[in-house]
């Protein structure tokens, strides 16, 4: 039983409202979800489908000047489009790309990139927050 | 939805700030002929590479519309630069 409903029943017990008025009040409370529940539900829906990748970088200068700040917001739709673009690359070209990446020390297999995997990754990004804090530098990466 | 406006801000802490609103919605119609040519080329070459024309068009649309909401900002003691695609 939530607090609002209990308060209405207490008012009814104290005779401050009639039974009919208490019934109207409880009906009105049942129609409208409580603010924390609404906010929680919104957060839950938003968390399940993040739309942007946010990157914050703040670097403090040793000379005492104002810090350098970088703020980047990348739509995840653009990342999805990039993965789809990779799926359109012919297989022969993908092999050449993989070879070039390997030579440069990047162990990524372009042939394994699939849009479905990215969608699943994006959903889990909602729970991911990366905070790196060093002496003069702060980096924060998260999805929203 | 493709981005319709780009806002560019250049300035600094001790400098005048210049803010530009670039109407991309005027630019897209000018790009239509080039987009049409690229679309035809893509549709012709797609089957040769084992992809469907629908995939090509969908990917192209997502690449263009994915820029909406992009926000890039750098703020340093020497100056500030900001780009937003709306």
C-alpha cells in the first residue's frame, strides 16, 4: 500500500472525508503513477535503448590555466550505419582490410562485424560507464 | 531524419565568439542530383557484390541521418570550438 493511499484511508478514518470522496481520491491515485515510479520507468526505458555515446575529457594544464574540456556526443544510429556499411564491403576487400589492420596491430576482424551484434552491444552499453581519472586528466565514457 | 541545421561556434575566452547557423535543409536539395547519380551507380553495382539494393539505400540513408544529434565541443584556454547537428 503506498503512502498516498494510506493517507486517504487515514483521512477517511478520521472523518475528514466521506467514503465517496475517499473513493474518488483513491481512483485518481490509481490512474496516475507516482513520480518516482514514472522516473524509474523512464530511466528503465531509456536505459534499455541508449541513443548517444558520450565522451567527456577534462585535462588540467600544469601552468594553472583553465582546463581543456572535450565533450563529444555521437548518435549510436551513426555507429549502426557504420557497421552496416562494413557488411556491404565485398569479401575480397574485407580480407585486405583485415590484413592491413593486422599489420598495424589492430586485431579486429571486419568479417565478424554484424549489425545484430551491435544492437545487442548497444543495449548493454546502457549499463556501462567508464571513468578514468589520472593526475591531470579525467575521462568519462557512457551511453545515454 | 536527416540533420537540417548545423551550428558552429568558434571563439575563446578572450576573443570574440563567432556563431554560424548553417541551413543544411538548403544544402540537401543541391546534393540531390549527386545523390541520384550515386544511388543509380550503387543500385547497378550492388548485385555484382552480392548485396541487395535495399541494403545499399538503407545504409546510405542511415549514414546521412545518423549525423543528427552529433555534438562535438572542445574548450581550451586558447580557444573554443563547437559543432552541433540538429
